[in-house]
């Protein structure tokens, strides 16, 4: 059972079971993510790459981000994501494609590929998608580059076996 941790949907349980092979972002890491980004995301567009169950995209929508897009290519993930989004009434767009083929640009990009993948390669690939902030979730201790495109690495946070690498513009930081 996974719950939304903040915003207008706080406490809502997502009904779809987590698909096999999907590692949902822990509640601790999600709370930290939205503490880093700021609790109120009004006026910011948000893209959740490797969205899995849609949890982070739903959290962003719950906290005011608009528009919100969730990207995944796995059929079981897409089914779970759509069920969860519909159940809570979130207006999250779902893109059924490989992240490497997505041609979106957003204020905030959240990247959560499988821990076995090369996080640095995914950061380089998705950096052009982000206007202000890119957050990359990976296994704790994974090596990350000092910049994501034009966004410098701000800080790396570690929560148990998970790390969040935060890349953001130096001016006008939120959170």
C-alpha cells in the first residue's frame, strides 16, 4: 500500500498494486524530494521519468505542479499508473514511450531509472528536458556528474539505500 504524502491528495492510498520489478520511491525519499523542491509547486511544470506506479507524478500534481507528465514504457506500469491517476482524480498526462524518445521540456524533471542502469548516462540524456531543476534518484553511492547540461550539481542527499542528486540553476532557487 502506498500513500500520497502531501498536498491536496495527502493520505490518499493508491489502489493499483505496484507492478513486479518496479521500485516505488520511499515515503522518506518523496518527503525529502518535496522538501528540496518546495512543498508548493504552483506554476511549475513537472515530468516524472520512469514513472512506474505514477506516485511521484501524482505527488507533484497534489502539490500544485501543472502540467504534470508521467513517462514509462512498461505495459504493467502504464496500467497501474493510469488506474492510480484515475482513482485520485489527478490531471496527469501519461506518455507511453521510452524516456530516451520523449521530447518534453519542463521546469522540474524527476529521473528514477532502474538502479542497475547507468545514472550518469540518463542524467546526460534527460538534462535538455529540464529548465530549472533535475533530480536523479539512484542507488546510494552511485557516481553522478558535476552538471546536468547547463544545470550544476547542487547537492547529493542520501536516504538509506537511495540517493537524490539535485541539479538546479543557481539563481531563483525554490526550497
